[in-house]
């Protein structure tokens, strides 16, 4: 992907921060214009729940750092997606040979489709936390973001089954939407904590 020298511990957090901007901007605008949003934030502040919103953002940040570690390690050893593990043959005529996922059809398509499902499962847990917290303050916006996110993740998964790099067409815009939702949650957490 042209990122052979990229330090993912720098790239991933920067990408995450940039993807937060639409959510932060939208949340600030909604806070100034909507009494419903302001009432919800006041309620969160009254319950001292602002730190819970900030903690969900911290979970997102640490997940990004774990993915950065994986990205660096993956690149350094040359084990590309959909491979998740590298096995070594011990003994016999193939002693020391690496064992990776079969990328030839029909098994390659199956392996990529399976990884697409697992990739989605890995993303759902943090998204559900942000869905619940963001949805309390911004129900319609959160619903729209989540539906678009799910559709794009599905699109990326279908493309991934046929081509390992095509998943980016759905997953990249889905990640921007997820960042937008995270920006909403982060902004609510900051404002409610500071009240």
C-alpha cells in the first residue's frame, strides 16, 4: 500500500485524530443549536458520566496503538492479509518452511471472506460502546452514521473476498465514519467532564 517505511505508531493516531474532526465539529455545532443535545449533556454531567465517555475514547486510542504494533510487525515479517499467523513446519522434507493461508481459489476467496467477517467482529465491540454513548445525545446522527458504517463494512467485506486490497474501498470510508462517531463521543465526554 506504499507504506513500507511508515511508522504506524505515528500514522494510525494521526489518521484517528483527523477522522475525529467531523464528529467534533458536528458535536460543537449541535451543542450550540440544540436544546435537546444540551439537556442530554447536562444530564451526563449531572451523573458525573463524562469520564465514561472519555474512557471509551481511551479504549479506541489503545486499540489503534495495538493495530499499529500489528501493522509494523506484519510489514517487518512480510506476512500480509489475510494471513493472521505464520506457522513453521517442524521435521520432514519441508522442515523450516512457513505455512500461510492458501491464497489460490477457491480457498483464497474463503480465507479472505472469513477474515472480513472476523475484521468486522473486531470492530463491532468498540463501535457498540460509541453507538450507545453517542446515541444518547445524538440519536438520529448516530443511527445514520452506524447504518452507513455497517453498509460500508459489508461492501468492503464482499470486495475483500475477491481481492485482498479491494477491502479498502469500503473499510476506509467506514473508518472515517467510525472516527466521526468517536469525535461525537469524545466531545460530549470533554464538555460533560468540564461542567
